[in-house]
C-alpha cells in the first residue's frame, strides 16, 4: 500500500521527474567537465589556447622540482668544465651562469641577481632558454613546473595564483593571471669558458641543490641530436627540427627566425633591418653560440627551429640564398607525430647542442 497521500500515478510521476533531474544533472556535469577540463590539478578553462592541446608531459605537478634561491659557487670552485653549456645572465654589474646539466633536471630556477628577482627557464624538449623578471604588476611570483606541455614546450605555473604560463609565449594562459605577461630579459646560451672570458667574476649555480640527481648525465639521451619529437607539433621540414635558431619578435606581432645553418652560410654574421630596426645576428660554428644586437623592444629567443615555427607559424625565416623570406614560412609544413626518430646525419656536440645541418 502506498504511503498516505501519495497515489501510485503521482509516485511514478515523481520518480520520472527525479530520473529526469538526474539525467539533466549528469548532462550539465558532463558539459561542465568539458568546459572546465582539469589536468595535473590545473583547471584549463578559460584558456588562451585550446585545452585539448595542453598535454601531460609525464611527471605530475612539481614532479620536476624547480629550484628556489639555490646556492652558487665561484667560477674557480665550480665542478663544471669550460665546455659545459650554460645560460648566462648579467644584471647591474653581476653575472651568473646556470649550467644546462642542472637545468635539464629542474627546468626552472627562481633566483635573485643584483637585487632583481629572476626566473631562469629551460625546456629540454624545445631547447628554449629564457630568463624573466618574476615581478608581475608589482607582485612577486614564484614558479614551479606544472608537468604539462603545449606544442612540446614547458608550461610553468605561479604558486600565488596557480595560473599556467607558457614559456615561449611569456604569458599566462589560464587562471587568475590569464593574459598577464612576463618581462623577458636578455641572456646568453654558450659554453661556461666563453662566459667566464666575458665575465671573469661570474658566479655559477652549484650542483649542491638538495636533490639527488646525476647532473653529469642528461635524462634526455641524444634527443638534442636526433630528429625525434616526443609530442605532435606542426613541423617545417626545411631544416633539421633541432637546428639552433634565434627568433626575434615584437609586441606588434612581427617575428623572424635565424637558423644557425643559414647564418653560417651567410658568413657567420647577418646585419639587416627587422621591422625598421637595425639588428645583427652572429653564430660561431666552433663555439656553437649566437650573439645578438637588437634594440631593447625586440625580444630575443633561442631554441630549436621546430619550436620557433610551431609558436610563430607566420614568422619569416632568414635564408642565405636570398634576402630572407618575407612571407609566411610554412612551405612543406607537416605535423610530426610522436614516434620513432627518423634518420639523421646531425652530429651532436656536448650532448646539449646540435651542430647546424
């Protein structure tokens, strides 16, 4: 017998209505899950990039531990050889070198140099070495490794707002800081011996980081020398994907790439006008190092050829056989899927740099 005051037909009506509400709730929750995808504990919507293209790189959040105010040593006391590649930073009369042998294991160093809070970043998959001011709208940020990637490049996050930031874009792509930009500082990617010659009193990041890592061994093997990419990325096949490349860009959107091999073919030095600005790019094939002279409003980014073109598909590319490509550099573009590496005749040097091909 049904409960008092509830006729069977009414009861089934209530049941059907309840089922309908559950179905609607599930549908709404599903739509919300699609609208607010979460990976590694980060909500990916809203985002300035397609959320489905933000991929887990393998390690969880902070699985690759960033460094915070790490110890340094004098150049004389550093255990790193003169041939070791470093990211060199000079600010206010002070200089510091950050060995790639350490950065390959940590990717981010939150540091202070000459009183300026800086972030030294290195993405081993893209070969991009970039240094930023850690102040955003007057507030100091500290950054960690999210474990997520976009176009194979490191996505970092700030611990104050939990926003994700694209290293190459130098901007926040999700979270409360969405749309904010980091100030990119000039740095050099070269051998420690060359950096010491330029800055004899430089300090060097110490391997005594508090983490048990084999800093003499690269966790990426011969990745820097091969054609292999671990994640699908739009690929311009005119050059080996790991060709060392300097890219110049402006806030206006102007962008131009200088692959090392093209600079070498041009005699090692390219002097030209970029967006009505005088620039000079040099590449020394023996030292395997770029040097760039450009006005302060020009952002200078060094990394692998594929990474620059993936993030700047409309970039022009300097070619030594002509006066440079003035239109979009996408001829022969394709998408390289993750998988076995193709054949490569690239000869690697030092395990961190690839000889231009």
